[in-house]
C-alpha cells in the first residue's frame, strides 16, 4: 500500500513540475487554439474545418448550384429629345441628335442551347443587349420573343458549355418556405439574398395582365429584375420581377413570376413566336354582396359576369350579364385572376364546359374560345 502511494505521489510531483515548466517556457501550449501573429500578438483561432464543409443552416450549396446560371443583362437604346421634330425647338436649340439610354437587369440560363429567361421590361425597346456570365464571358443576345402580359421575355446567346439552372415545381411552394433571390442589384455584381415565401397567388396589383405572383421578403432591388428565385436546393421557383417600395429599394415585399408560368411562355414563344391564349369576351368581377344583390343572384363562390362582348365567343354560347361562373372544365373559379388564367390556358377553337349559376339554378354551357387579341387589338376593340 505504501509503495503504491509513493508511486502516485511521485507521478503527481512530476506532472506538476512539468506543468510549471511548460507554463513558464511555452504558455501558448496551455491555451486551446491560441496562436501568435507575426508581431507576437496572442490570438485565439477556431479549429480548422474540412474544405467545402458548409456551416449549419448555410445556403451555400443552393447558391453554388444556381448562381452560375444567373447572368447580368445590360441594354442600350438610342433616344431623341421628345421635341426634336418641333421647328421652333430646333431653331432655338438646334438638332440635339440622339442620346444613348442604358438599362440593367438580370436573366437566367434555362437551356444549354442558350435560351435565357428575363423580364420584358428589362429588354423592351432595346437596340443592343449584352449578357455577362458570372465567369466573365460576354455575348450579344437576340430577342426570341416577348410576352408583355406576363412581363416575360426569351433571349438567346451563342456560347458553349453554358451553366444551366434546374427548374423546380413552383406549384409545390408553401408560405414559409425559405428561398434565395439571385441577381445583379444596382450593378454591384451578383448578389444572393435570402428570405421566405410570404404569400402565394398575389394578383390585382396592376403590374401585369396575368398576375399569379410569389411574394417574398428576400431582398429584391433594381437590377434584380429577371433574376432567379430559387429554393434551398438551388432549383428555380420563379423570375424576380417587381417590388413594392416607397424609396426605390427593397422594403421586404418582392414579387416573382412562378416558373410554371415561365415554362408555358417559353414553349409558346419558341414554338410559335408568340403566346397564344384562349379568350371568351366577357367582363368579369368579384362577386361582392352588392353585385349579387344588383343582379339578383345568391352571394358565394364564383365570378360574376357584368358584361358580354357582342358576337364574342361567350355571347354566341348564350352567356349573359349576371351569370356567375363557378367552374371551367371542372376547375373551380373563385377570383377574376383565376378565371383569366384558366380561360387563357384553353385551346382556341376547342369547346370548353362552363358551369354557371343563373338566378337560383345552375346550368352548363359550351364556349368555344378564340385566340386572345393582343393589347393593340383589344384597345382598338374597346375604342369601337
């Protein structure tokens, strides 16, 4: 017993002595992670982590996957002074000539063939469009087609080995899902911001004819238009298009066009050169209690028809003002936005079932939609 105690006390004595020697000669050894800089300043550094290991909760993987396919778009067009043709203006100020007006936006490469999705307002009226990739390659872009009613445009560039974004399913998004917005705000360079999906199906904002926006609080600023809204896996969920702002910068309310809409526009433009939509010639309104009382129908779900274009598809099928549209092709219709979107998806020339509530009864009629007139044609019809 005495021998064991003697060995223990000797070991403790040796360890204590070693501690004091190390503490005196190499005190840094006793400070975990402590190092000294070149100037001899003691610093505490975190332990090294394996290269490429993301921090917990990081979205770096999604950003690395999606960012290479998000491009910067620079546009220019020649503009003349609005009074340049006025003789008196020319007499006093001379011929002012033309000036170059530049614009900035973003785009998303969605095909190795060089197709790029962006906003129509980014490239509208541009004489020259230049695309810059994150790897610094540049190329002139041609406009394949535009769709002002959804504010989408399709560009094409001729470069090899293009990075391509992966398309996601925007119909599976839920409020509260985390998303990233990628673009080139204010021309400072590619930027990634994060947030959540704040709302879905936003409409009646007066931005586009067809509105079904994804609302997000991920920061979207001027220059982000046409950029990508992606999920945490780096898959494309939408095309950033607008913000609500009183200052010109982000205030936490941004809007993106769902990728489901963008795919439809892409296919139509590449195939036909334009987007063909169904049209029936009615003026719809939300079914408020006041309108229900005015037209003598029961308030509830559906969209009320307050006007029918004479000789239009709906009129020819027997639809009347005061009818409430409940379903189109067995798909419920609850809002004007839903009705516009559903009718637009119909094939022109192919009859579709419309379930109506007329007074106290329900009827079903067949309406054969025609191709939706473009904005110029509709304006002429309205003037007539």
